[in-house]
C-alpha cells in the first residue's frame, strides 16, 4: 500500500471548533489539556512535538516558539494569541512546580514530561467529550483537520506545507484530495488526452 493513497482523516471546521470549545479550564489538568488541544488544533503539531516542548523553547518577546520536528529538525513557529494565552495560564497557574524543563507535566507520579501517547489520549478524550464522530481519534486527526481547513480557505500548498513542516509538496498535496477544486490544480491530464 502506498502511504498517501487514502483520503486524509479530518474533522470539518465546525466540528474542530466544537472540540476546542468543549475544553474546560476549571482544574489544573483541564488547563493543561486545553493548551495541548489548542497547539494541535491551531498549529497542526504532531503529538511528539507537543510532548517535547521545553520551557526555554518559548520566545515571548518575539511571539514564537521552537519545536523539534521529524529528523530532529528544529523550527520556529508563530505563537497565536489564544495559544500564547493558554500557555501563559498553564505555566503561571496550573503547571506543577517540578524539576523538569518540559512544558507539559504528567498528572500523576512520576511528575515528569508527558509522552506523545498522553497527547494523543488528551486529543481522543476531547473529541469524544465534544460528541464529535471522528474518522479516527487522536492527535493526528487534528493535524489533518488544520491542513484541510487551510487549503479550503485558499492557502497554497506551499504555505500549508511550511506550517506542517513537510519536506515535500507531494506530502502536502495529499490533503488536496478532499477538495476537487484544489485537486484539479495539482493533477496533470493523461498524456495525449484532454483535461477533464
């Protein structure tokens, strides 16, 4: 099986919005989980990238933060206002005071940085709490949702690829399959035949 042969699994924008709105911030754990969901749903981060965030990765003055992506590739990302506000609230009010430099800390002992499995579990629980029927449950469906939403809003494949940190435009073009108008822009006619 070719890995890009299937359609991407994503949530429509209105359902993605419901997932974000279903997040509460009444407890310290809720504040942490809401911040995780915003990073996934606004910026399309991978579960491992969220789990790997360190306190020193945030540059508050520039409104950016650093992530370590696939192949240990370091990238500076923009810090949208709502994500920055959630991060600030978590770090100043809800994050346990432990000796770890990880941003996100486990709710139970050992009190250390979370794993990508915890990030995916947080996403799955948020989707279910919002009563959204999703094609899959976890962090990656939120990443796919960001990509398809941006493409449908008119963002170029290049812009979406840069946000998702794809090495190849072919990987980003995978998301265009859900929109036939966009798909026509990236397909070529069969040799010797007229375009459809």
